[in-house]
């Protein structure tokens, strides 16, 4: 087995581990929601009410919150295991290719999801954001599956135009930014879902969506998304600047209206508008969440649509 094949096998292992973690995160949210609803019921029962016959309410009939959440423990353990496989696969991909492993769509996806999951795991050390695991890990499973099935190319050296230290600087910052923006997107999606249930949405009011009760308040999710987006935006700004400098070194101009350049600027404008609206114009709540989702849609299109449907100077970064 070659180093490149071992790298691919490890990425498949990471995808499998993330899939198991996704299921475990979803199970944990469902169980946690049930116990929190039960706890609120317990709090509403007057103290000292004795247990009665059938149909009578009693504190003893309401389950207490579990001291230990086994499902989330399994989810975090398999996520960390998948992250280890993921990191090893990325390193071996670089060894096999003899360069940094982010020069084509397969590698962009591999590194972007690696950053997203690593950011999520790091955040869990700072505060309890394990509720983000369902979306962050779920998105990573879909993205890695797509990369392995559709975007995969053998590990080969890059074209001469990419043999520059700017490949390390420009693309690494872009992938880190995309990973962070993935996490902020997840927080905004959960914010919209939680807010809709709080407002009594008919679609989200049923027991099937009870897991939303386990999430923090919509305002807390919005604040979390805003902070992560701000960091991701700063890194994306450096991405655009570094790309312009690299373009001047390679093609003799800072800006040339190449499709990738245009859409990278579109991404920057959307997130800049979001941060401006959020901090100075007072946009908050659902409007702010939708702004983040639109911004992330531009990131995804910049990565997929521009590479697949437009021809330009960045065509070497395609399949």
C-alpha cells in the first residue's frame, strides 16, 4: 500500500467515525430535550404533593436529569478519533504529493472539514457547545463523502504556477476561514430552528423536533455565531489580500476580474455587510442568522460552482 492510498484509507476512516458521531450527537440531543422538558415539569409541581393514584401528578413521576450523558460521550470520543484519522490522512497526503495538501478540490474539502471539526472540538474545551456537533459533524460527513466519491484525484505534484510559498499562505488561510465559517453557519441554523420553535412554528412544534429544547436560547446562539464569523471574516480578508499579492507576482496585476477573484470578493462583501449591519445598524435575531446563511452559501458557491462552471486562471484548482 502506498502512502497516498493509506491517506485515502484514513480519510475514509475519519468519515466513518464522524458518521457514528453524528448519530450519537442526534441521540443525545433527543434524550437531553426529553429530560429538560421533564425537569421543567418537575419544577412546576408544587412541593410536598404526595404521590397519588393513576392520573395524579407527582414529583416522583418525573425523571431527573441524567448525571451522565452516555450518547454525547460516545459522540465526542468518535469525533476525536475521526479527527486523529483526518489529521493523519491530511499529513500523509502531503507526504505522498511532496507538497502542502491543499492544491485541488479534494484537498480543499479535506482540509476545510478538518479545520471545522478541529474548531468545534477546541470550542468544547472553552464552553459546552456539543450541541453544534450534529450539524458540524454532519456537514463534514457529507463533504468528505462527496470529496472521496467525486473530487478525488491522485496525490501528484502541482503545476509550476502553484509552486510558490504563497500556496501555503493564501490557501491555508482560506481553508481555515472556511472551516470557521462552517461552524458559525451551524450556529445560525440552530438559532433559526430554536427561534422558530420558541415562536410556536407549526412545523417545529411537534415531538419530532423536541430536541430543539436542548439548545441554548436563540440569542446565545446568535452571539456565538457572530464571534466566530468575525474571526472568519478577518482571515478571509487576509485571504483576498494574499491572493492579490500572489496574482501580482504571478500574472503581473493585483486584480483581473477572474471568476474566483470576483466571487472571493463577493464573499468578503456579504460578510462585511453582515458585520456592519449587526454592529451598527442593529440587525439581530432572524435577519442576522439569514445573513450568515447567505454568506456561507457564497463560500460554498465560490468553492464548488466557480470551480465547476467557470473557466479562469484558477482552473488548475479544479478536479
